[in-house]
C-alpha cells in the first residue's frame, strides 16, 4: 500500500494545476473530486487492468454485449409467455400456442380483419353458427370447447372457466396445486389440446374430414402418452392404466 | 452474403417444414451465416433490413414468388422468450456487439501485430488509439464510433461498461479512464478537465518526478 501523497493528489500536486485561478464554485468541484479519491488505494505488485463490468473475470463477451444492447428500460412482463415452452413439447406445437396467446392465428375473424376472407365466410367451421374468433374456437364453441369438460373429468379436477385465453391457460396449469410435476403435466396437456383442436379445425376446413370430440379426447391421451414416453424411457405404464389414472402413472397423485 | 443465404434457402423448400422446423433453422443456421461478416464490418442498415426481410419471409412460409402474412411483428419475434418473443437475434444489435469485441481487444491485446499496425497508422495517445481526422478506413471509423460514443440512453454502451481496476496505477489515466465512480473524471468534472494543464495525467509519471 502506498501513501496517497505519492501520486500528485496532494495540495498543489500535479493533478491540481490549472490554466488559471479557479473560481469559488470550481474550488468546490475540486473538493468534491478529492472526496472521491479518499478511499482509493494502490497495490504495488499488481498492474492495472481493464474490466468488462458485465463479466468481471472473463472480460468481454458478445453475448453480454448483445443483451445489454437489447435490454429495454421497461421489460415486458408477461406471466404466460414462458409457459408455451417446454422441452418435452415439439416446437411447432409451442408456436401455435404462442400465436394463440397473441391472438395471431389465422382464424376467420383475423383473416377478415386483414381483408382476406369474405364477410359471409366467417362462420365457424364446426357449424355452430358463430363467428370464428380465437376465444370462441378454443373456449366457448360448444363443439370444440366441450373438450375441456372431458379433459377435466379425465384428470379429475374441477374448475371455473374464464373468458380470456391467457387467463385460462394460466388457470389450467394451476388446476391441481402448485406442485411442479403437476403443473408441468397440465402444461403439456393444455398445449396438446390447443394443437389438436387447431389441427382438427384445419382438417374440417380443408380436408373435409371430421373427428368426433370423443375421438379427439382419445387422441389427446395417446399423444400425451407418446410425448411422455419419448422423453422418459423409464415410463412403463401402458395405455390402460394411463387411461384410468394419469396422475397415478406419473407418480404425482 | 445475401446470395449465400438465398442459396441456402432454395435448398430448403420451406413449404415442407413446420413452423418449429423453420424456427430452428432460422435461429441456428440463418442468423449464423452472416456472423463472420458481421464480426468485422458494420453492415449498412439497408443490408440488415434486406436480410431480415428474407428471414421474415422464410419464417412465415413465403418464398420469392408467393407472399405470406407476417402475423407478428419482427420486433416481437426478436424478444426473448420470457418476454413473449421467440428469441431470434436482432442483426443490428448483434453486429454492434460483435464489433465491440474489437474495441475490447484494443484495450487488452496490445501485443498483436494488428494492433501495432493500427498504432503506426493512426497513432496512440493516453493508452488508446487515436481516431484520426484524416481520411481513415471505413472499418476504423465504425470501430472508433463505438469506442467514442457518448450519450445518455443508447450511446456510450461500450465505454460505460468498461472500467479500469487499479493495481499499481502505472497504466491508469487520471482523467480519461473510468477507475472511480460511474463515469470517467473527465466527464464527471468536465469543467475541471477543461482547465487542467495536464489532460493526459497518468500518475506513474508523477511518481518518477517525485
């Protein structure tokens, strides 16, 4: 440790030489500056080095810099945004859910708004006589919306439905408590349902094939079992026990 | 560079891929193709928007001939996933971040031949290269811009995040380096810096004198 006066910071030292005499208010600045220096200490056997503040040990990283550059003053907080992503779920499924939460799926209402579909053409595919909007298609429609009823009775939970897709998703995931495994399972389930409902809607519209809601429910169960088996080789239960009690098979009943 | 991207795309025939597949290709391959070029040159904004429009088209399933609706603004796609985006890179910021690496290397890798060449060409003062007012290479101008940038909101992102950790003080510049506080003393006490007789004060010199 060196004495502070070795560095030209003392009164009349090299640091404080000016082109002219200072005014009083400038002297105050000098005082302020000196206060800053009081606690500065040097170490004789270490040399000065540059530091990248975001990573003090390893120095500059493009990743840190990129994040700093794209950081917003007020980050957008979206409680449901991260819920569409799950490593067990194929990306294409997550993307459909992502678009649904933003109401950017090509439903007929959305197409009409963009001047693509004819006004007369906006009726629902299921034939229930209402305009096809995302909340309607996925929540209220008495054809597709009823799948949630079936799902709930399959996993044995009860719940009240909200009108908003985002809220519904959030609520659905927390149907059976806050246990992580349960939430994750319900997350898969919800994403899968959305995916299958959307596909079914497209099949009805473009391929003229129709699957009944009971068959759709079976599809949900099968797919979910596949997903779980694909990601977990120790998952031994066959479809039968899966059908009757999914929570038991997952060991979280 | 744009041609490389286009050739890559024609091979992929995006209509056979799902959104998920296209997103993966976009994030892992397409945004990586220009990395080398972007790590060295500042891309003109026209080129950036051209490349991004190719990306957009690809993601939404369009091609050269048929157009598709971009359902979601590219800027929200580029948000991080926690913020409700897809985490695709923004090329402009990515470009700046890559170029920032050069600024960093200029501070810490003084021994390299490339650095000595720059010193010979532009001169060195107070431990940093001089920008040079004469005709300078466009590359150097862009790098220097990042180094010199001063501003409240966006500017100065590099300078604000680089500081000097004091050891023996032999390589620190009293006024110019940021070694105490949030900004260099030359900016915090701009008035005093203006009046000082020794702007390049490095206190090693002082020790030798005394």
